[in-house]
C-alpha cells in the first residue's frame, strides 16, 4: 500500500480510537508514503490528550499525528480538516481512506482496498465489508434513496416491499464483491482524482447522508463505487455517534438526521422532488400508524418520527445547519 492518507475523526471515544490505531499499526508503512491523521472534533473530554499521549508512548509518531479541530462541525467537516490541507500537496496522497474510530481493521483490510483501486482505475471509491463483533456481516453497501424507497420504508407493508424490492436502500446481505451505489464511510478509500473532480465532502451535512451525497456526486462524474468483501473491518456501530441506525426503532432520531435528509433531497434532486418525497413519507407514515392501531401491532419505526419529520425535516431547502455542541 502506497501514498495513502488515513483520516480518523474522534469525538469523545479516545480509547476506541487508540484501539483503531493499534489495529492498523502494522498496515501503515510511512516509508511507502502512508500516514494517519486523527482529527479530534472538539471533544472537550480530554480524549485528544489521551490519543496524543498514546501516539507518543507507543512510538506511532512516525506515521500518526493528531490535529485538534476548534469546533465539532460533524463527520464531513472533521474529515475535511485533514483532507483539504493534504490535497494542497502536488502528488501526495494518491488515496484518502476514511476510517471510523469505532472500528478494528482486520489484517490486510486496507491493502485489499488499495490494491483493488490500483487494478481498477475506473473505480473511484472502494469500501470494506463491515462486521459485527461476532464477525457476521452488517449493512454497509446501499442503493441510492428515491421516492420508491421512502414509500417502502415508511409503509412497511409486505406486498409493497416485494414490489419495490429493487428500490430498497439496504439490499439483502451478500458476501460478494460488487459495484454498489454508495458505501458507509466507516471504512472507505477514495481516489485523489475523485476529490479533484467533485470537491471535498460536503460539510453542510453535520452527520448522515454525507456519504450518499459524495458517492452520488462521484457517480455523476463517471466514477464507480465498489464494495470489497475481502476487506474486513469490525465496526461497533453507533459507538462513535451514539446512534445505531439498525437498532433505532426504540430511539428518537436527532434533529441533524432530519436536516441532513432534507439537504440531500433538495440539493441533489430539487425542491419539487423533495416535497414529493416528504408528502409520500408523511402519507405512508399515517397509513402505517393507522394500520398498526387497528391491528394492535407494535411500531418498528423510531420514536416520534412523523412529528420530527414534519417539525424539523420538511424539505424547505437551505443548509443543514446545526449546533456544534454534541452529537
């Protein structure tokens, strides 16, 4: 693996971040132009000092360094703190790897992504197979969302789900390398040329939907995105963000999720389409709730989703602005 910048954004998970660094310590050779930058996103809990001390004490300073962001601008902004200055250099890095602090990369995981990109110059983005703690695969490759996927997700009706099977955002898990629409940013390697073609991650998203947006922008410029099953990374979902989308049925989604959702639709598909998506989502939510009430079935959607969608997330346009305090 050569000329790779690995970026890890930490927010109040210092010990997890150190473990993530330990897991890749034998995969990063500074002599081959590989570097790791940890961006502390204004954690305010001392985890930045814990990480800096671990880098020094364990002798990782030859390949790892810490940068302290003055504000917590979210996932995209945190990554851009490291990415934008690096891209000012003429030839390095050739690749940027986004890695979550709540991950443990298996041996060779990064090398596999790098080699795939080296051998397939038309591919712009390659992502790892993300696994649960027990080694089972979990969702990390997806289809682009659409009004059809909104109807399927919000209505939750078997016959509709079968009819719209090819529009479901998270397709059935398959242990195979394949081209996909977009990938989870927990372990994602990006060719430098992609950044030069479409620009950095959009820091108008605080968190969520930024990977969808980035991969869609890349697709529109001719770059493909691949899921690499042989690159295995354990991902402790939700540890760094506090939210596990797969298990969000008993939780309330934060306002920034709805703002990011709004930004994605308006930015990439226009105001009219965004309103159509919202109308479909609201209608399907009401129908599902009515059906569940009549049939006395439990609701499997996040708490107060409909109320929050109408209060926070309706597609009025504009940036996904949020407070920089907490996630």
